[in-house]
RNA sequence: CCGCCCGUAGCUCAGUGGAUCAGAGCGACUGACUUCGGAUCAGUAGGUCGGGGGUUCGAAUCCCUCCGGGCGGGCCA
């Protein structure tokens, strides 16, 4: 629909009915919205009012011209001409109404190709790397990691819906100081010594000790051996396997796991720094090696190698950028907690300094979840062993409810997560409302089959009743919802739409008897419509990674 | 002190490059079919969109300022 309005506008300009825009005027975006009031039609656009100022024309005059152009386009003999009427409404709105035939065609199309319903035209077939979660393997994932996992996976799904090729990547450090620290904690418990002052105190440390193989412990504790390093490396590997299992429970699978140590071992960091040096963005001061980040607007330069020769975390980031691009990705997306926003600029700056397009390196920051219980903030600390694990959360609220919870909220909205409230609300989660509608339709289909009724293969010319038309309109809206979600890289619109469609269906169910042996023809049409609704709900849920049950 | 994010109904949150945006769910209250799934449906109450100022024909939305909350400003990760 947006395209149709856009076409009418450009054609009007081409035919001289409307002036072109001056070069120095920003071209207004064509906005098409769904009016809340059905009296305003199926679509409405305020384009004429937006053009009033640059054109120095009355909005109504522009609207009249656009309206005529739109109507002419609709009557041209093209197979898919969905517009029935176009009205001009003061102060300059265009209210567009769809032809029933277009709704019927949409429904018939769903029945013919259920899997393809809601698939949008690719908005660019780029190869995208999405890195998320990336928690270091010093302990199990806790509920603080949940948001990043869901936000990242949902973004990937939306990108895939838009035709992009997505690689899900997890980055971790299995050789740093915190890993040694974990190793030290495990080793201490194994010896029967007290935990180090800043050691890890969670119950899972004891589990690690119990699982520590004897032969590994013998070689690790031998004279002169790097006990903490060896034990830590082993523990990190084991913890990482647990993390992978937890993520699989969430329905999140990663394509690539990258270790920070590997980036150093394979020389990625060194080569990246050399590249910066070649471009003249590296200098030495106070014994440390610096990146001239200020050349790109940063407020200070950043250390790459400390004066003791050790690389910083930032050094690995730089190497990682080149390593990722070397694999042929067009875009790199990082899903980070908002507490990382300070590092956004320097990484993008370094990418630009190395000759990459800084716009190809994007960071999506999600707000941190604040955990409270009875109004008191609960701290999440792996080291102190005070945390609720992701596995425990899932056992309480369920994967579908948790997914819906995050899919229906913007990534940047701050969330107070009350643990007791979450358990309580999991039973009232709207996801069940949507799933119920799906299961109800499945049940209706079973019932119909028992009565010897089958859905019609098409509904052309048959959507005459008000309940039918209302449901068909709701169903037909789905592709645009997906399009908007893809364009905005957000999923809230999909959850809102699915809820709305479920509501519309329940109303239809109330007003229209679907299974009626006395009227098989009408039943066939209504079954077809119900079937199309079921497909739409299932596809919407699938896009979010949520199950669509046949019964509940 | 500086920078970024946030403040919308009792609660949890949508809407945020203007108009046809004051919304949803939950909670509260009043009702509904002896037939297709009541995890449903119909309805009621509830908000000066944190406060103030500005731009505009029009601001929850853009600008300024104040208040409140979160997070950053390491040769930490």
C-alpha cells in the first residue's frame, strides 16, 4: 500500500500534475497507517499534509490530485489491484478502502501456500553476523543473561524474515584472569582449602570439583604445573557446555563459538594493530600502545597494549572485527547490555580506521533488567554465588511465556523484574491467549472432519458476511506487520498483531457458526477462513520462536 | 562535573522522524450461550503521557530546562 501511494505521487510528478521537490528539501517519507476508526477506511495517509509546506499548496488540493491518481492506478488492468475507493478527508487525509476481492484473494492465497504467508520481499540479501550473550564461562547463565539471549535471537529471526543470511555467534574468553580465578576456586575446594578471598562461591563450583577427573587433577597439581590455569581451562570448557545446553532450552542455537584466546593465537589481533599502525592511528606513550580514537570524535585515545605488554580487551575487539569481516560478512551486529555503551564508539572508530564502513558495525544496546523481590533489589553476582539461573527461570515460567515477555517489549525499555510477579504473571501471559486461539481452531478443524465437512479451497466471492469480512481484513494485514517488524528490527508489532488477530477470531467464533452440517457450503467458507487464521497465527508465533499447539 | 538510556492507567508495557494515538494485557467492577474448547465473549471505572517553557495550524512524539531512576566516563572484564 505504501508502494501504491508512492507510485501515485511519482506518477503525479512525472505527469506534471504535481511539482517535483527542490533538491535542498528533504523528501518526506510516505506514511501509511491503519486507522483506528473503521470509518476512515483500511488505510490512511497524511502525505498531502506533509507536502503542503514544501509545495506551498493547500493540502486538500494535493490530496485530491493524489486521490485521482491512486484511483486511476487501481482501475488499470493489473491482477492485484486491491483499492476499492479513495476518499479525501479534511484537512488532507487520504482514506483508502480495500476491495473485498483483494481480501478474498489473500485468503485463497494462504490456503494454497501456507508456509509462504507472511514472507516478505527480501529487503537486501546481506550476510550478517550477530554476536550475543557472550558471557564468559565462569558460571551458569543467570536471568540477567536472558534478555540478551532473547533480544539477539529475535533480532536474528527478524533479519532472516527480511531475507538476510544470519550467523549467530557467541564470543567468550576461556583463558583470562577470571578463568584462572575460577580454576583457583575449584583447586582450593579439591584440596580442601578455604576458597580464595575473591573466589567463586556458587554451588556449581562444588559440582565442578566433583566432576574433576583424577588424572587431570594429578597433572595439574604436579610440582611446577600451572594448577589454576589448567583447572580453570577445564572448568571453563565444562561450564561452556552447560551454557550451550541452557541456550538450547531457550531455543537459541549458535552457529559459531569464538574464543578470545584463538584470536590472539592466530595473530588476528597483531595483524589488526599493524593495520591501524599502517594507517597512522597508533602511537606509543608511557610505555603503552595507543589507538588514536580521538581522530574519530572519541573524547580520549584508547590503550591497545598496556605498558606491561599485555593486550587490553579492546585489542581483542579490534582483532575480532577483522576476523569477522574476513569471513565475508557485510554487517556485524553486537547485542550488548547498556552498560557497554561506553565501548561502542571506540570499536566503530577502530573499524573505520582499519578501512571498514563504520555503518556496517552496529551495536544494539538493551537495557539492563533490574531484579527485585518484595521491593528489594536483588544483586546478581556470579562470584558471590547470588543469582537465579536461567534454567531455574525457565522451570518457573516456561520458554514460550519468557519469549513472549521479551518479544513484546522494546530492547531499550528498562524493566523491573519482580521474580514473584513473573511467576504469577506467567499464567496470565498473553501468549496463552494467542496459543489458545490457535488450539481452538485446530479443535474446530478436527470437529469439522468428524462431521464430514472440509474447508473450501478458495473463498472468492464468498466473504459476504460481516464477521467473515472483519476476520479476513485482520488476516490480510499480516504481511505488512512482518514488513514493519523487519524494517524496524523490532518484534513488539508482531505480538500486538497476534493478540489482535486472536481477539478478532474469538469474535468471529462468537458471531459465526463454523461447523454446521445443515449448511455445508457456508461451513466450507468459514472453515477456510478459520484455516487461514490458524496459518497466520502459527506463522506469527513461528517468527518469534514460540510454539503453536494443536491443543492445550 | 560530563555523556548515554529511561519516566505513559493501580501493575507490566506498547505508541515516540506531528494530525485519524490516549492504547493493550493484567488487576477491579457489572453482565453472557443447556449446541463448534469459558484459557472465551460484551460492557464499566481508571491517565493534566514526570514538571515547566518553546517551535507549530497541531506535540506523548521535536528543542530547552528542571525533577526522579538506571548506566557509563580504567593501562578492569
